[in-house]
C-alpha cells in the first residue's frame, strides 16, 4: 500500500512539473487524504494526541479529495468541449475553403450518380454544358476525346463502382 501511495505522489508530482494542471489537483487531493488517514492512524496508536481533527480528519480529507477530483474532471470535460468546438470551427473553415475552390475553379468539376445523371456541377462545368446540366444524362464516353480514356472510365466503374479524381479532356458534341 505504501508503494502505491509513493508511486501516485511521485507520478503526479512529475506530471505537475511538466505543466499538467490536472496533476496538481490529483496530487493535492490524494495528499490531503493520505495525511488525514496518517493522522488518524497516529492518533489510534497513541502517538498523536486525540482531537476532533485527528478523529474525523480522514473523512474530511476524503470529501475534500473527492471535491478536488470532481473539479479536475469538470476541467477535463470543459477542455474536451473546447477542443471539440475548435475542431468544428476548423472543419467549417475547411468546408468554406473547399466550396470557394470548387465554385471558382477554372476546371469543370461534376458529380454523377450511378445512372450517369449529373447531380452536382461547379459554375465552370455549367458554362461548358448548354442549359442546366443538373439532372441531365451525360454520355461521358461519347464526350471523351480519347477512346482509351472512355474505356478506362467504363472499366473502373465496372470494377470499383466509383471513379474519383479522373482527369479527362472533353470534346464538344458533334465535333
């Protein structure tokens, strides 16, 4: 038991020195509890004089320790919430950057569903296709300037059921 007490105190003191604020509360709470238990034991064996503090100190030390550990837990929960909020803000910033890149890209970018219907397209792609391309059937294999690219696209769709990041040159229909 003494080894556990010494290990807890040593590790929490080391972490406190490394700027772990929660280690400070942990160390103080356990030290209070251990000191109160020690004074209670010293009183029980007759080394320390009897007093109300020595008699009930271990209970008071336990309660104070629990309060300090509760404060440490509350601090940890608040830190986790703050980290979550910062991550959410960063995700929103990244989404806005992506949307700006998508909307202002000089290249046409579009998204097809499994039936080859356009479900999303950036403004540059909308300039390339007459009318509103959303919901239109897009015969990509007919528009691709290279038959090898068309075969690659069809093969990848058949094997992987999705194609990402393919770069292709399109030709105007009928030309």
